[in-house]
């Protein structure tokens, strides 16, 4: 795996950190979670920008948002009591399949 993909994966992980942090910060009104949210969002976007120097924009953006969406949904289900309904889980698996497909069919 090249450096661009490493940056992209870390950026995607940070995306769900800031998404969950946004929920925990109660609209950025709680200072601790708000700082974590803002730092994670900025670092996530910075790493995404580094990945996009090499990767196509469509691939990079889709993978970044996919990792963030799946991560936030899983955190929501595991720690925040959100629905674990069968079709929701199937949908998340389909997103992961799309991310893997973009990785294995991409040039970079």
C-alpha cells in the first residue's frame, strides 16, 4: 500500500472521530469534545488533501466518506445505542465492499 492510501485511511478514521465528537460535543458547546472534533476534522482534511495529490478525487472522496460513514455507524451501534437492524448492517457491508472495490480496481 502506498503512502497516499495510508494517508487516506487515516483521514477516513479521523472523519468518524470528528463525526462522533460532533455528537458528543452537543453542537460544539462542550469544550473537550469540541476541541477533539475540530482537531480531528482539520487533520482529516489535511491528510485527505495529501492523498488527493496522487489518488483520483472520486476514489479518494468516496473512500474517505465511506470509512467515515461506516465508522460512525458502527460506533453509534456499539456505544451509542443506535439501531442494529439487519438491513442497516447489510448496507454498511455494501459500503465496505465499495471501498474495497475502489482500492483493488484503482491505478494507485
